């Protein structure tokens, strides 16, 4: 999952198969869920792109 287009400064392992990429401010840029389909026993995985809200 991509949350921003900021440059990645570091990647942290949150738990086995879950990783987050952080920018220089410690904000999440991406989150990776490895083997999500298999672990969640989902027959299909769908992706939806959402636009960013501006307040």
C-alpha cells in the first residue's frame, strides 16, 4: 500500500511479513504485507486507488 510519494529513508519490520517504509520525518510512505492473500485465505485480492483529500 502506498501512502505518499516521499523518498524512503528506512524500512522497519513491524512483524513477520509486515514492513513499513518511512520518510525522513518518520511518516509512513509504504506498507508491505507479504503473503497477504495466502495468510488471509482470500480467493481474490483487489486494489483500489484513492485520491488524496485536501483540507
